[in-house]
């Protein structure tokens, strides 16, 4: 029997995932050509339904305009009908909707179905944090892998060379099928047996991206307010040289963030491996998200407005309906930190949360160093 | 007896190192205030000698204009006289000059002298590669640590928040003294017991920076030559969104480079630790160098000229007398790879070398993926 794939979600990344998958199902004999894609129905300004337009034009005109998804992608506004008969489910909705979606699907899924989550984030409940793959796997009673990586969706849509990592827990054969289904010559997928490590990478990097985004404008403010004439001269020399100033600081913030990602992941899941952070889901995704992602962009605007406009307002204005994961994740992670008495050990994560709720000014992100300089240790680096 | 420090070198980074050190020697009672700095004498366009101008103005007008080094920095054009009486030597000259400098100093150094190398690169000899710290330590018979990190000198000169890593082999007390001597509230230094790992990071990242630099213009060429109308539309959408395109690819190249750095370091020195690559000398320095360093800049110009002007020419034009380490390091590393039959295992390092000598076109850097896609493995990521 051929494998049949449904993509549960159709935002920017969901649409790109459908395109990647559809290019492979027509090519590989072990897969049914048709890829169904569940679309949260919206009415477009033209009065048409989004699903109708996708099925007529093969294009998600709202979330991925200008890119053909493949004629074998079929949009369906009803999630239960979309998953019917599928034995491979790709979950790619904003994480705050995942619990509701899973509940709707209980009892509608075949028992040998394999799931994969492309969702960044986690659910925090009274009993502790719950990864999205665990939520899917527990609610639906299916095995669930994850796919994360340096994946700015618009770039993959343009078929630029990128990489991704599949994290799996036990079923290596399923992981091989996912690698087949997603991989293309321009999208290199490899798999590692560390589902929690891979998923934590995809979740936590958004917090670090907010920290990196806050930096840009803070530096400009510092330049204007306190530099001497000599320093101003030097800045001009820097610009003339084509050097971008502040890269040291940005790199330092990214590194401190990476260290907190590793530490937090391992404290929650002792099975998490250091080596996972050298995969695409780790260091590469962190870099690309801090350089060009939406968390960075909104944080940049937040710092520019000196905190006078909230993250919620800026998200609504700047993201065209897309959701900002970093602020929500920072809040959820902070709940775990304070619940377990770990706040002091994670200065970057805690500071991002405090800034995002307005308790600290954006400039607090460059003051991480002050507390750290008192703590220098030899042979036992603290961060 | 107070510790007495000499900085052997006075380029851009050497001058910044002297500034950092001089701010600490006046503050700490265990150090003699005066910091001597050996300057390779040059005649300035004004007709004055560089050392005279530095000693008159406290400024290295050629390599760090606009920044006061501290009145306790004394420039000396004679290397033997500069090191006289010093028990802490900071080596910070381009790596191709290090062997000559060390030979001059034989017999001129006290036996309890401690050295630290800020030099990126290595010497390749018939008997194999020799790290600069080993060259110093063997030629002069002294213990030698290294200091590497995310250190774009101009940014540290402006006192922007940055970090660095001291790598030491046995003498932990010496490492603690170096951390004291270099650390400031804006320059956070920590130490790890892995001198080879730290030094390899500082050496090899320059090769990766060349790879990253080549990318920028290649993307522009691809955009112009082969994108369809739909893709052009999408690119415009990308620009309007403020997204920088190509970050996925850049992150992928940086990650593949990091993996090759780790693999090469461990194959040469089995004692090298994975954890070192999470320090400032590893991932942070790699990021900052790929975003803003001189190797990136010259590679960018090389790709823009489609390889029609050599790296040597561009170095002379763009770097105002500074040396380009990446091309030389790529050559030296390639000699090790081909000598030991490791070329196939290091596609990025080998490709950068081939491009830098004109054997492959700049665009070869984005073709790494083609050979890799044939090699996908589950549970055993190859790169």
C-alpha cells in the first residue's frame, strides 16, 4: 500500500513543506501522488475562499504568494476529512493551536499512522512542560518525529540551498521515510536519534532571536548618546571599511543563548545530546533566525520604539497574520524556570522575558555581561 | 616582583590588545604599569616614524586611528629591547612572521616567562602542521597559552560587549593571570584547558569566512540569471519584508564549516574537546568572522569580480597592509589533507582552497550540496 501524506497546516512554512513533499510524492513510487493540506479557511479581500484559490491556482496567495505548490496539492478546509486515509501526518500549525487540532483528530487516525511535527514551541501545563511531539503522540496514540532546521520558509520556496534535521525517538524506518519525503537536492535532510534535543532547538532559538533583534537599535542609541568624538571617527572608519559594527556583541549574545539552550534542554531531558546542537536544527537554525527571522524583526522594532509599543501591537502590524513564537516561548520557559528555581542560571532567557513584558528596558540585554564579569572562572566556564 | 608585560606586535588587533592590557596594568598592583609594544617600524606619509607618533600621541595612527592606547603603552621598534625584563609576552603578529620573530628572541627570554598567542594560523612543515603556540613554546622553551574569540578588533576598541577564550595546557595559574590581564567589564574572558582546540578554532574559522564571503555575490548572480518571474516577485516580497535572503544558505555553510573545524581538530589532536566549540573562540568567533571580518570582505570582492582579480591583488587593495589569513590557512590545511589522504572528508575546506587558487569558480561553494545529497544517512549525519 502506498504511503499517503496530509499536511496539517498551511501558513508560510506549511505551504513550503507541502511544496517540498509534493515534489517527492510524484517522483517516488512508494507514495501516493496526492498531498492533502488542511487549510484554516479564510475569506480573501476578493471575497473568495482561500481553499478555492489554492485549488484553482496551486498557490497559497496569502501566505506564500508567487510560488506554485504543485498540482498534486489539494487544499481542504475540514481537518477531519483532510487526514482521512493518510498514514503520514505532517503537523505545521502555530503551537498555540496544536492542542485543539489534536483533540479534534482523536479517533480519526489509523493506528499505524506516523506523525512528524514542524511546530516550534511547547505547551506548559501544571504538571510541567510538554513538547508538541509528545502532545501529538500522547493525544493521538501515534509515534511522532520532528523536523527542524535552518528553514526560513521564503528561502526554501526559492530553492536556495538549505538543510534540516529530523529527530526521532525509536522508529528509524519512519525517520528514513521522512528524510525521503522532505529531501531534495537543495534541501538536505539528515536524521538523528534525539527527538527532544531537536525539538528544543527549534523552540528555544526564538527566544535568542529576540535577544539578537533587540541589539541592533540599542547599539544605535548607544552610539548617539555616549560616544566621544574619537569613537565617532572610528565608527566612520568602520563603515567606510564595510565592516558591520556590533557583530561581536551579536555573536556573543547568540553564543550565550546557545549555551542556555543546551543547558535547559539537558536539565529537562537528560537524554539530549550535545552533538545535536551542531546539526542544522541547532547552530545553523539559530544563526539564520537571529539574522533574518520574524522574532528578530519584531524585537528590532520594539527596541526602536523604546518599548513604547507592545510586542502584541507590533506583531499585528508587521507579520501579516503570522504568529510570533519567541515572546510566548520566553513566557513558557520562564514559568518552568521560576517553578523549578532555575531563573538565576538562565540570565538571557529570563532577561528576554522581562523585556518582552515591559518589566525591563530593551537595553537590559547588553547588561548581561555586568553580572557575569563578577563570576569569571578558570577551567569552568559558567555560561 | 611585579609582572611585566610586552606585546609583540602592533597591528589592528595588537593595538587593541595593548589598550585592554594597559587599562588593567595601571589598575592591578601585581602588574608593572608600563606595557611595552614591539612595533615593526614604518615611515608614515608625513615622514615621521610610526613608533615616534605612537609614543607622542598614544595612538596607532596607522592601524587603530582615533583610539587612545593609554599613556603607559610604550612603542619600541627593536624586538629584543622590547621584551627585555618582561615575564609575560603577548604574541600578536601575522602568523607568517612568527617563526622569524621567535628565532630572533632565542636566548633573550627569562626561563620563567609565560607566553600567550593571539595569532591565527599555523605553520605547515615537512613533518606536519605546527600550531603557533607550539612554535613559540618549542623555539623559546616557555609555556604558551592562546587567546581567541569573537574579536573584531575595531569593535573591542569601541568597548562594545564581547567575549574571548583563553586556552591553556597545564598551567592553570598562568591562565588565571591572563584572564586578569585581558578581562574588562566589556570584554569577558574565560579559560578552558584545551589549547589545541581553542587555537584550531581561531585558525580554521578564516577558511569558513571565505566560504561565507563568496556566497553573497553568487546569490545575486543566481537571482539575475535564472529566476522566473514568480521567483522575482517573491524576492521583492522578501525585500519589502526586510528579510535578508540567503541566510539559510549562509547558516548552512557556517554549520558545515564548523563541523569540518571540529573534525579536523580532533583528527589532528585527539585531546580536543567538543565543548570548546561552544565557547567564544568557537561558534561566536565563527559567526562574527563570517558576518564582518576581512576574509569575508575580500572573498565577497573576489566573487563580485568573478575570480578575474586574484586574492593577492584584492588583499593589497582592500586591507591597507593587513594580511589575509584565510587563503593561506586554506592552502596549509589542504597540504595536510592531501598529505594524509583526508581531502574527500573535508569538502568545504578543499573547495575553498580550489576556489582561492582559481582552480574552481566561486560558485562551486554552493555545489557542496550536490555531492552530499547522494550520501544522506539516517542516524549518522555525515557532515
